C-alpha cells in the first residue's frame, strides 16, 4: 500500500471508532416524528377482514351459481329426453300402429326435467343476489 492510502484507511478507522463511542441506545433519547408501520396494521386488518368474511361469501355465491347452471343443464337434458320419448310414442300412433299407448314415463321425465330447470333458474337468481350483497359488503367501510 502506498502511504497516502494507509493514511486514508487510518482516518476511516478512527472515524468509525469515534462514531461508535458516540452512539447511545437509551430509550429516553429515541424519538420518532412518525410511525411508519401504522398503516401496516390497517392493511393487515383489511386483508384479514376480506379473507375471513368477504371471500367465503364470494366463494359461496360462485358455488351456488355453478349449481344453478348444472341444474339448468340437467333439467334441459331431462326435458329433451322426456319429450323425445313422448313424441316417439305419439308418432307411432300417428303412423298407424294400433294399440299404441302414450309413453307416460316420457311425459313424467319431461315434467321433472322442466321443474329442475326452473329451480336451476331460481338458484341462479339467488346467487346473483348473493353476489350483489358481496359487492355491497366490499364497499362498506
């Protein structure tokens, strides 16, 4: 090392040593103008409120809506199958076959399918009201 570098290092070392001697960690001397973590608690509370109260409501509304869609699909399929069974027996009678009785089971399946489809629509409407209440809860302070 050159002498000027050595002198610079010694001056840095002496500054570090004197700075360490001047430091004090007494509680009475520690003052703060602002507390920077005050907002962190508010954010954590809002997140916890969202995670514990609002998110389950949203998930429940979504599950109810999917249940309604499945019910509408299954009801529509049942109504189509029942109508096809009913129509097949009616068409046999129209084509001239004697002693053809209407397929009452097809008529019953079509009725049950239509009822399930109607209930599915009502479930979807209920889920929309549930989603609306979730949005209202999110806006609430």
